């Protein structure tokens, strides 16, 4: 049974959605570098101030900052899902020095679908629940079904930023597909299917 899991895939492929489901059902820690960074920005920490500009443009935050940020958080975890890390070959090499992973699941999605999904994504400010105005809108507009929190649109979910994020993904992160393939750790899952079917396919890969 795989317990140390990396989720790969373009922005909007469903990494956060699937990681939350998997973590809740299987008692694994969910480590999302995007969520950690957004929290640092919201709290106006030194790291948050350094990261904010890169994130709002859809560029990657420098490797050194990210590796320092994730190192301590990984130290005591036996089972985890890494969502949004590693994102460059340098980060993947740094991860290999910290610990080994069991599997890298690559959730695939076309550029067209990425743009459509992210333009219509909304997130709860309080509990982080992810919605989509096209596929799974909240029951009451602007209000989270789960906790009653305010629903908002991420700053980087604007069309021009989404397009840059996709280009950055193709240039800096897509090479990780070969990186993990060469190590015999890569498994593809078709992210264009309904959420429940993507979950089933991931569970099948994990041997659950
Ligand atoms: P991050 O938050 O990691 O963004 P991302 O990788 O671009 O991924 P997203 O959160 O946009 O998408 P997702 O795949 O999680 O999709 P989701 O489940 O939400 O990073 C943000 C920024 O932080 C980066 O740009 C960078 O600046 C910085 N950063 C983070 N990590 C870094 C690192 N390691 N190095 C350097 N910089 C870093 O789903 C998307 C939408 O689709 C939702 O509306 C959802 O409801 C819907 N949906 C999901 N699945 C389905 C489905 N099967 N069918 C229909 N709709 C679906």
C-alpha cells in the first residue's frame, strides 16, 4: 500500500480536490505548497511577502524558499500526499535527498480544460473547500456548504495569469514526468473524468 505520494499535473487538474479526498479517507497528511504559501501571504509573513509577487503573476516561487519551507514539514510524516511539490527538477532532487516516495501520480488535463476549470473555480476562505461554478457550485451563492464561510476567487485564477501558469507548468514542471518515469514511479490518471472516477482510478493505483 503506497503511503508517500506525489501528485503531479497541470494547474487545475484536480490535485487539491483529490488530495483532500484521499487524505480524509486514508489518514494521510495533505501538504499543499500552494495552500501553505497562500497562508503565509494572508499572515503577511516574511516568506509571504517574498512569494506574493511570483504567485500573483503565476510564476514559480524560487526553489530555495520552497525547499526550506517544505523540509521541516516533511520530517516527521510517515504517510503524506504532496500537492504542488516538487515542481522543478531541482525540487525533485532535493526531495530525493530528504526521503523516498512510493509513487508519483500524474493527473492529466488539456490546456483548454485547465483554462475553463480555473476560470470557474471558487474556494472557501475559511475551510478551503474547493468549488466550481460549472461542475459543483455551492448551494447558496457565495456561501460555503460545509462551514458557511465566504467563497472567493483566487487572485491567480484570472485568465492571463492562468495562461502563464500553464506555460510555466509546461516549461518547468512537465519535465518531472520523465524524471519519475525513469525511476519507475510514474502512474498516469485521466483527470478529465468526473471527480469520483478520478478518485477511483487513484485508489486503484495506490492498491486500495
Ligand atoms: P498551487 O496552489 O499549487 O496551484 P496549481 O498547481 O496551479 O494548482 P491549482 O490549485 O490551481 O489546481 P489543482 O490541480 O489543485 O486543481 P483543483 O483541485 O483546485 O500553486 C499556486 C502558486 O503557488 C503557483 O503558481 C506558484 O507561484 C506557487 N507555488 C506553489 N507550489 C510551488 C512550488 N513547489 N514551487 C514554486 N512555486 C510554487 O481543481 C480546479 C477546479 O476544477 C476546481 O474548481 C474543482 O472544483 C474543479 N475540478 C477538479 N476536479 C474536477 C473534475 N474531475 N471534473 C470537473 N471539475 C473538477
